[in-house]
C-alpha cells in the first residue's frame, strides 16, 4: 500500500530572498588583511601628507608588532624574532605575505630614505624612525622579503652613516636594529665589517656598562664622544608629544615589541645638540599607534647591537677591537647579571667569537666556562639559551689547545659540560 506523501512546508519567497542575500561575517584574518591593504593604498596615494604618511607607517608597524605578540602567546614560541618560522599558520604570517606582495609599497618606503643621512631635518627623522620601525617589524621569521629590502646597498649606506653620526634615539636605535636585519645577508656583513662598525659597536657596548642596567643609556653616544661635537644629532620631533611629563603607563612586551601609553616632553632642533630624554615615544600619533618607552627602546638597541656583532663575530676585523675594548669582561658580567632579556644575544655573540683561538683562550682563563655552566643551571631546559651554550662548548672543543685548558679546570667542570650536552639530547 502506498504511503501518503509527507506534508511539505511552503516557503515564503521573501525568506528565500533573505537567504540568498545573507553572507558570513568577515573572519579575523580577512579583517587583518583588509586593514593592511587599506593602509598601504593610503600610503601610496599622491594626496597623502607627510604627517599622515608617518602615522600610517607607525600604524602598520604597531599592528604587526601586536600580531607578533599574539603569535608568541598563542604558539608558545616567545624567544625572539628570528626563530623557526611557523608564522604562516597565524595571522601575522598572512599579513606579512600580503605585505610581501606589495613591492611598490616597499619600493616607495625605501625610495624616501635615499639621502636622508645628509642634512636631515626633523621631518626626515620622523620618516626614518617610522620606516625603520616598520621594516624591523616585518623582518620577523626572518621574512626573506624584508631582509632583502634591508640589505639593499642604498639602505645600508644610510644606516651606516646614521650609526657613525650617532644620531639621537629613536632613529639611532632603529638604525642599529635594521642593520642587524641586513647583516643576515652575508654580503652585507662582508662589506660592513671593513668600515670600523665592529669597533664602534663594541665600544658602545663596553662603555655603556650594560651589565648593570640591562640596556643602553639614552645618551651613551654623547658620553663616548662619538658622532660630532656634542655626540648626538637632533631627535625626531614627532617621536614624542610636546605636553608636560606626567604619565600612566601600561605596556605589553615581547622580545621584539612593546606597547605603552603615556605623555612626555622632548626638545627639537635641526642642529647638532644633545637631546633631552623623553619617557615615551610615538604617543601623540593616535590610538592605532603603540607608543614605546625609552627604557624598552634602549634595551632593544642593546639586543640589536649584540645581534650585529654576532653576525660579524667570526671576522678577523672584529677580533682586534673585541680584545682592545675589553669585550670579554663585559660579556662575562652580562652572563652574571639577572638581565635575562640580553642573555641569549650575548651567548650567541660569544659563540661566534669563540671561533678565534685567542678569544677562546682568554675566555677560558677568565672563568667563562664556569660562568656559562652557572647560567645554564638557572635556565629552564626548554629555553634556546641552552642550545647556544652548547654551541659555545662545541666551539671550545673544536680548538684542541683550548679544550686542553678547559679540561685542566677540573673533572667537575668537564662532567657538567657533558651532562649539559646529554640533557639537551633528552
């Protein structure tokens, strides 16, 4: 027997029309890509003002910095910008890939920087700081496209000139940071190492007594007598607000980014002068721009200086100034300090410098092995610092005479070195 047909509910034509017009709301990834594309298009517009252009670059940098923090917190990979790159699976990877496809945008950014190391005005300082901050933010991974832009000859020329002039923060700090990115290209290191940059950076590191504070002082270049009559070139006049110094600060930081809100005061002049130290930078550029505390920026400059020196550490041109400046004492004092934020970069610098037999011998004689072992004992096993310490021990082992010196330190020292290596294998 046939069954009766089931009742079929009649659909209202208006309901069908509504269903056809409904679309899913944009995802977080789509919103991020749209925000970046909108800012890039505005930056390339012929009608954009200089002030707005600087603001756009800071907005892009701030957004990427916040995505890097998000990546570090979500992935658990929070040990630095040049780690194993797994960012493609996160929003920051999508945004960086999108920016990499905007060749015209990066060409425009770099084009505005040519010649800005000469007769630099306060407005040009603003462009330099914003451009370098953005390029550094884009380099995490490392992002090969950003590294290539940083390694262009014209970019490196400006960076070297600014560092030698010892211009004021934030330009000086970001110039060192972008140089650390460009030095990831071997051809850049081959060129830079012959221009007395290792000597300058090592002297800054030693004279800054960084083991005491964990960061560079604001005016260390002036104290060292570097960069002209008074040391510093005029600061970026748009880097800080011109209101009086009273602030409430809330910061979120990762190894490469900081977000802070505050108000501060600073001075501005187009002539060479020693700059008054502000407390916070970029806090007058709107809510979309993350401000940066001077203390954080000075710490980052210290990290970037160490990274620059590590990239040039194996060159003979770095050995002589490292010996003459007493860099070993500075390195050992940093190891003994509680400034965890600069330990990893300092160990990496040491690893590269240990390629030199004379440096390695002095390192062992001055107790470097025992100090590294003590640092390893207080470092969590998952921290990549342990891997870098193992590379230091491997460097010592590759030099037979130096390893003989190490063995004469006693059986407990060598046993700890072996145990440290075995712990890493588990």
